[in-house]
C-alpha cells in the first residue's frame, strides 16, 4: 500500500508538469511569417483586347472577260507577282482576226472620206464659177459628213476589237502574292467562268475589329481619342504576341445598329508574311501616353463589402490594415490611386495568418521589373 501511494504521488507530479508545459510554449510562440514587397512607382497603362480579322489592303480576283480556250499558266501557285505581269492567256487568233477586219474597215472608211473631200472640193469650185448648183454642193457636204461619221465608227469598232484582243492576256493589276489557280489550261473560259485566281497585296496588312460605344467613350475620357496615341499589338493563335506593333489609322464613321459598335482599323507592316488575309487575331491596344502610378502585386489586395484593402508593414514589424482605391490592373500588378505611397511595404503572402496590429516576421520578396 505504501508503495502504491508513492507511485500515485509521483504520477500526479508528472501530470502537473506536463499540463504546465504547453502554456509556456504558447507564451514563446513565434510571430507569423509573411512575405512583403515594396510598392513601386512604375509606368503602367491599361490594355484592352478585341477579336479582329486580317484584311489585305489590295485584293483582286482575276476573271476572264472574253470567251476562249485558256492557255498555259504563266505562274506557280503562291508566287510573288508584280504589277503588269502576265498570268493567263486566252486563245488570241479569233480576236486578232477581228482586229484585222476592223483595220480594213477603217481603211475603207478613210478612202471613202478622201473621195468625199475631193467631190466636195470640185462642187465648191463649180459653184463659184456658176457652172454648178447649190443643191449639188449641199449634197457633197452631206456625203463628206457621212464619210467622216463612217470613219469614226470604224475607228471606234477597231478600238473595241483591240480592247477585246488585250483581254486575251490576263495580267496582274497589283503587286502581291497569287493564290491557287481555279481553272486548268485547255478549258473554255468566259465572263461566267468565275474567279481564275486571286492576287493579294499583304504589305501592309489591315486588321479590322469592332469596338463598342462604351469602350470608345472610355477611351476618349482617358485621352485616347486620337488614333495616333494608341499602339496595337496582335496575339497569335498560339498565345504569343506578334513581334511588330501597329497603329490605328481609321475609325469607321457609322455604327452597326445590331452590335452598337464601330469598326476600328489597325495597320501592320507584315514584312515577314506572318499575317494572312482573313486570319482571325486578338488585337491588344494600349495608349502611348503611359502614366506613372504606385503599383503593388494583385496578391496583396483583399476585397470585401467595404472595398479594397491591404496590410502595410509599419514600425517594429507591426502590420496595419489600410483601405485603398485601385485602378489599372495589368501583368499581375494593380495601380493604387489613393491610400499608399511608393516605398511602403505591403504583405503579399500570409495575410490569412495575421490581424491588424499584429507583429509579424517579414521576408522581402524577390523584386521583379514591371512590364511596360
């Protein structure tokens, strides 16, 4: 029994020591660790993104204007062609024969006019010598006028035949790149044969995209009413940005009643032929007037019913919750228009473990340059 009482006393003492130990550990609990970063003054501009479509400045559909057998092709599909370059031929012989016939008719009309001039001259001499009559003279005048009219008619018919003969050679009206030929040599073609091939001038390339009235009004309020103050970039199908920047050169003068939007046009040099007529693209635009703002990482901002706030690191590592006003959001940064100064450190990670007035153990986050 005596040994049992000694064992009970010892056990009770150990239990009391074990109960007291956690209270001591709580008093020595370390301050919560947080990641902090200084707010920076940096150029930051707003961006907007739209769906657009590439459209060549010059696009010509080649068609036959006279009927005949299509001759050998004078190009390879996809070739770069120059203005005036011969691309297709249509059998020339029937149209050359028509030209030769019209030349003969013109020459006959010239001869008839020479004869009429001579008859009129003799009639005039006879009238002056009183050996001819006024009626004969008037008749010769009419015959000369008719001969002139016949010559003019013959010359017009010759020009028409020569024009039709010129249509047997289909040349490129622009410099550009030619697409796939739609008709093979040897086929009979004519005005109803459709498009033989298409030539596209892709330098420069236009990109058209619709902008709503609300977006245009916001742009004007932000000082972006001048198209020259806006830079355009293209996001390609793989998500990458096209290397060359473009400029806005036109805003349509009418509003689409169905979408309440206006068409805006951006122009790109397209020297590397990366942009193709009809291609769908995402257009990213921003103003060249880039303001300098106080910015912090988006992860520092908390939003509740009262608005936006963040934790600011104060003296002796005590944190303060501060209400702020925010602005532009871009590339992971958010502009703070009121409530924060450049250089003040804000908590960007670990906010869920802290409360206002708490002492924290801060660690500076690696600095990353802001994107312009």
